[in-house]
C-alpha cells in the first residue's frame, strides 16, 4: 500500500477544484479531513525588474485637475 498526502480545495459550491490526475484501474481509499486554517495564498509581488522603482510624484490625495476646469467644460 502506498500513501500520498494531497490537499484539495473546494469552490463556493463545495466542488473540488483542480482535481489531480488519478492512476487508471486502481482502487483508492480516501479520508477527508477538513482543515481548520484558511488556505495560505502566496503574497503577490511585482516582478524583480520593476520592484522598488515606483515613486510618488506629488500629493496623492488632491484631485488630478482643478474642479473649476470641469465646470468650464459643462
């Protein structure tokens, strides 16, 4: 007998997503244990060639244009 540990996830409907391929013509026994911890999604990071190169070039709270300019357009 061979044991393989496999963690599978379900979608919002309770259906298994990304089902792994199974060996053909074999019998398997599955025991499902629901894990208490939430899935650990990897933290997103920018590509290395652009990481740390962003700059803030001014006030990010103030509007990008003068509100009087908008009123002149209408």
